[in-house]
C-alpha cells in the first residue's frame, strides 16, 4: 500500500540546534524547540558502564574538552571503528561518572564562532536527560514533541558487550517513551533496528543511507560482497527494505538531482519511490552555509549563508516527510513558505490547518 506523506514535513533539530549552540548541548536542544522544531535528533553511544550518552561519535575529542584534561590522557587510543581508524578518546573507555565531568565544545568553531562562544559552559547529556527535557518542552508548548534517536556504531559496541538494541529499548521504555510517543529510531545499521523492534518498543524505524559505501553491519557479515547503499535504493532493494523498516533517511544529495558540476537541476524520484512502497522519507542534513549547499545555490564566501531557501524548497517540495536541519528556524521558514505557495492556512501556533486561503 502506498504511503501517504505527512500533511507537513517534520522539522527535526539535527543534534539540537548546532547552527547556534554546540551540538548535543542542553541549550541547543532547548533552543531547537524554541525555534519551532517538531523533534530533535540525539546520536546515542555508550559508556563503559552501559550508560547511553548523547554524542555525535564515540570518539569525543572534537566535541568535548577531553584532550585538555590531564587526568584522562592515559585513555587516548587508536581504534578501528566500522573499518576506519581513529585516534582519540572513546566513550566506551569512560564510566558515566567520568564523562559527566567533561564540557561540550563546538565541533566546527571556524565555521560557527558564535556557537563556539558557548564552549565549556555545559556538560554531556544522557539519553535519559534528553527524554526529560523533551517532556518538559512538550508540556510548555502544549504539543507533542518528538525524539529521533540515532543509534551509532552498533556492531562495534555489540562486540564490546554493550548491546545498543537492548540498552536503547530499555532506556526509552523506562523513560515512558515505549508506546504512543512521537518517537523515531534510526540507524545506518538495519540489524540494530530489528533488535530494538523485537524488544517491543513502539517507534517508527528508519534506515539511514549514504550516497556511497555500504552499511557497517552488512560489511561485517558479508565482507566485499556486501550490498551497497546504491543497490539498496534500487527498485528491488527498496522492495526488500519495505519488509524490514518503516522509512528511509537519505543524504540530501540523493533527493536532489545533480548534474556533473554538482548543480541541482531539480529533485530525483526517490521520495515518490519510497512512498509508493509505504515507506516514509527523510533527508539530511540541510544547512545554509555555502560550503554545505549544492553548487548552484552558493552565494559568496564559503562560510556565509547562500541561497538556502531555494535548496530547501526543492527538497521540501518533493512531499518529503521530514528534514534534518542545524538551524531549525530556517526549516520552519522554508516549510511556511511552501505552505504559502500551496495556499495552506496556518493556525495561531503556526501549524497547517488544511484547506486553501
């Protein structure tokens, strides 16, 4: 059965609001909701003692002050994570008590110096902390706000005896997010999505795909013969995915039709192909700075804002179910502009109420 697109696409605060505050910080998540986000996206990894912490990666030297903390110098290590070698400090080598002493930092300080001005002011959050924050924001705004929980490096953690499917399902259930909540669970690995679903957690399970390469869990199982993301997005691949997951979240360049110079000439048919198979469709990550925009939308210096509104409009115009943004307010503005062009009336809280003006 064909999927019906949401009446209005979700605006999802990608790691909070990292265009304005350090990613995954408390103030970043609070700001995301204040700017109109419908959901926020925490990346989830684990500590040595099995506590789920909210960090973009398990290697944390780029987003915390750990490299300057002499008491943790001995924990610096080199590891191979999902086939890539990394040197730094890894959450699985710290207890939560140790991680809780660290301060968060902006990951892209040269691009976002305003966000970097908040470095050192806040600590790391646990997933449980974020669940409480979302509950409070929902009550304050009088509308159901969501979480889009991304499980990171599940195969790696499973090998360490830290099964993220079990930990995530238990944590969310204990926090009251086990059923009836606007919850999305996503991962680049289908295995962990299946594991969480099998534990009875009620959520929308979404498979993340990149423009190239293959999923880490599939590579770990099948080696060089692993099916690629491109193959999974073929018609046959999507038919298979429709049995396993509820939706697909794609690199935005898979939604944009790009010529050989990287200039967007419109949109691909990916969203309609997903909807035709009953799958929801999402895109990541929409950012306004020229360095992140497709070539045809760049205007001026690399770190200045380009014609983000036009790029966002192409993506939202596909009927997509949600988009991930570093600046949630720009997503709200782009969605409102789409409503205006379609003649959709908005209520006093900004929500579309159907019909034409």
